[in-house]
């Protein structure tokens, strides 16, 4: 699944009805890619990895939810954790969709 094709996943999850743009924010040595999707319902933070198991992002979502429950610092609210399909020798991978927080 490419960054462009991920728009279809956003629609399927009913997180937006239209994606107006997306931007790669970071790409790491470990395979993580971080993107911001601008939609008709606001911006979304998407983190995907083509080789990590879904459990990695489930743990991250649990951690973010725990931080939010303290009501002491801002953290993005996790919206969905899912699995990416196998692409060639890579995968299956996983992804996390969360609220996008503008930090600056």
C-alpha cells in the first residue's frame, strides 16, 4: 500500500470523505514512515511500517491513551490500528492513525 493508496483506507475507516493532500514528515532507518493527511475532517497523523507487527502499534496506541488519561500533557488520540498487506518480500506491516497535533 502506497501513501496515495492509503487514502482509500482513510475512507474505509470513515475518518474522512475527502483527502486533499498528504505529506511525508519523516522516514526512518527502521522502516517507519510518518505522514500527515489533510482531509475534510481535519488533519490525521499516520505512522506505518512495512515489517513491524500490528502489536507494536497497539502498544503505542495504549501508551498514548494512557498519557491522555493523565490530562497533564497533550498527546494525539489514537483512532485506528491496522495491518498493511504484504508487498514482495516485505510485510505484512502495520499502521497507526491518530489525531494530528500541530506542535509549533
